[in-house]
């Protein structure tokens, strides 16, 4: 009986790339694997065919030979004669799914494991982000045990190689067609056994402790900035390398200033008389000083004044952003009778000959409204 075409077996065309081959094989292997289909000879046969086809087509040299000569390229002990088990094709897929069993994870030979990274949330004021700040923080963490120097063994003793895994930290188990490596249950993956553990750390090689660290917050940091302190995380087990400490900055909302990157915005209410006749106002700055802003005659609400170089510090730079004064003209309230009379007189006073109106925007708006109403029909 003629052998089936490898491309037809996998259900791909002859121009299929490596990714398409792998995807097609993976689906077939998972569907027909004998462990999923016990006592199903047909499924086992289809599994073997898929494995044989993928074993050839995934190899560029074998695929080229197959494309040119077909199955005749492998007649003398080639891959078609050794496709009965779960060969290299399924091993590739299995490794992709479950990782490299021989890597040992986060624990190397000798039992040393990398320490965990830590996170510390710090809230600072807007003034601190402008000037920068040095501060101290207290971080609860795991540090290396001083009594055993991180080895986990009592003084005068040493860890011994685990006899169950011979120091590898992994043991192998056969399950059907699979040979699976698991963490050694005797040493929990350490590869070593501590027969006489340290009394201070109980054999862990580290103890819980709160340590004090000095932190420098540079000027110009923004909300959400992350600062990394290398090696200041948890100490690794059994003398392993320490993790890192990450400080996440949260900038507290300011009662007056609004920040926009390196710029600052300050909403300033000014009296109607100052807006109408002109004048000056003093405003605070982020560095704790004052700045004088000249208000020209006829200033309207929403007008914006720009103070160059009065904004925030720029990170890792000597530059500064700008400060914007957003004007809001305040309408008088709680007026006396005399003030109301004066305003009535002002409202009734006609502009001098040759002068324009005192309220051009409002008069222009209502003029356009009148034109709109005139165009409407009942």
C-alpha cells in the first residue's frame, strides 16, 4: 500500500511555512495522541503518521529531498522507518508548551534561587517633584541570614547533594509515551539537602527583617514614574542573588496648581474693575516666590498669560516648563445701593462720539441671534 503524502497527512499545501506546519501538527498530535485515545488503534496510527510527516517536513534538508524524490528519499532506514514513537516532532511541540525541563526554573544547581522583586508605593508633593527630594524608607523584606551566611546550614556543617536527584533538582517519570521531569520532592528542587539546618533561619538561608533605605527622588519626576533599586529586593534563598526594589511615585494633587507635563496652570480670579481698567496681580510660583502679572484693559475671562520658565523642572535637565495664568473675571456680588446705582449709570451711559460699544462680544452675539430669528418663519 502506498504511503500517504506527508502534506496531505498534515492537511497543508506544499508551500506551507514553518508556522503553518507546526500549527497543523500540533492540532493532530493533541487530537490523536494515544494517551487521549486509549485502546484506539486507528488514532494511534494517525498519530504516528502525523509525527512521521512533521519530522520530515520541519527539517529543511529532509523536506527538500522529499519534495524532489518523495518517499524514495528515505527508503534505507530513513525517518519513515523510525516514526513509531513520539519522536522529535512531538518533543518540539511539548517543549514549546511546557518549557525546557532541564532549565531548573529560577533555581540553579546548588539550591540558590533568585530573590523576589519588591514594590514600594511612595506619594510625594508637587513641590517635591519640582525640587527633588532625598528621603528614607523602611521596607519589610527577606535578608540573608548572618549566622549561616545564607547557606541554610548550621555552623560547622554544609548542605549535601540530594541522593534522589543527584543534585539536579529534577526527577524523571514515565507516563505513557511521555518522559516528564518534575521538581524533586526530596529537596524541593534545591539539589541539596540540609541535614543540620541553621537555628536562626530554619534552613532557608534568609530571615524576615525591616531595612532602611535612602532614596533620591530626582527633580522633574512625573506621576507613575518607577525608580529601580538594584539588589534591594528580597534576598535569594540559599545565598541566591537578591531581587530588585521598584519604587512607584504618585504625585499628590496640589491645592492651586494643575500640572501638564512640564507646564503649570493656575486659575486666577480678578475683579471686574481690574479687568476693565487694567492693573496688576501677584501670583505664587512653584518655588515659593511671587510673580507680578500685568492685566491690560478689557481683559476677558478665559484669557491666558504665559510666564516663561516658571513651570516644572524637566527630568535630567536644567530646563523648566512654563506657567500659564488662566484668568476668570469675577462678577461683583453683595453690592451696596451706591454700587448698584453706579453700575446703572454705567449701563445707561452711551459711548462718546466716535467710540465703539463697551461690550462688543455680547452685542455682536445678540445681533447675530436677531438675524437668525428674522430668518425664521412661524
